């Protein structure tokens, strides 16, 4: 086989493989998307929760745990959003309100502000300033509540 032909075959092979991958990504089932976005939310709560207990003095403050948890939450805060696809709208096992799709600008703004506030919490945690962590935690909690009030069923 000459080099030109084998390169061409390799290119065709890559294209086919990539095409299959794109198609698979475009067809993630609604129930999987819902499960993934709930999982991301659950993990955010898992890592934010102890930070809240520490800033409220319910458990001893541990700066290393705060820094780790805040950085986990910072990464996780970026993850739920691509699970809110319109394909999930009619799926039953969800508390997501239809306004997420009819007022997506407001939903996206709420998501952005949560990511901003968690970013501030992570920065405060890295600085080791306990008062800054406490202040930033308050900001995070408000963004969770605001979005749940508007976009999540009880
Ligand atoms: C921009 C909107 C928005 C923000 C901000 C937000 N959430 Fe949510 N959250 C939702 C929606 C919508 C659901 C319902 C998802 C579903 O049932 O499909 C949800 C569900 C949850 C759940 C339940 C997951 C499950 O298994 O059913 C938890 C826990 C949660 N959020 C925690 C948090 C925490 C903690 C924060 C703040 C750090 C937060 N959320 C910020 C919109 C938001």
C-alpha cells in the first residue's frame, strides 16, 4: 500500500470514529442527563455542606478541608448546566420547572452568579482568611436558594 492511500484510509477511519462519537454525544438520553445534573448538584451540596457547618461554628473549622471542598465545589459548579437540555423537559423524575427553558436568560444568569460566588469562596479558602470564607459562604447560599425558589419544584 502506498503512503497516500494509507493516509487516506486513516483519515476516513478517523472521520468515521469521530462521527460516531459526535452522534453518541448528541443522543444522550434525557434520563441520563437528569441523573448527571442531579449528581452534580448532590456533590456540590456534599462539599459545600461541611463548609457551612464550619463557618456557623457547628463543627471545628479546618482550613485544609475548607480549601479542598471549595475547590471541588468550584469545578462541580460548572457541571450541572449542560444537563438542562430541552429533551429533558417532559421527563417525569425531575423537579426542574419549565421556566428553565421558557426563561433561559434568567436561569443562565442564576447559574452564572452561583459560579461567580463559588469562585469567590474558593479564592477566600485559598487565601486562608476565615472571615472572607464566612462572607463568601453567605453569597453562595443565596445563589442556591434564589435559583431553587425560581426554578425548582418543592
Ligand atoms: C441556576 C439554578 C440553580 C442553582 C444556582 C443551584 N441549583 Fe440546585 N438545583 C437546580 C434545579 C433546577 C434542580 C432540580 C434538578 C432536577 O430535579 O432535575 C436542583 C437540584 C438540587 C439538588 C437535588 C439533587 C437531586 O438529587 O435531586 C441539590 C442537593 C441541589 N440542587 C443543591 C444545590 C446547591 C448546594 C446549590 C448552591 C451551591 C445549588 N443547588 C445551586 C437549580 C439550581
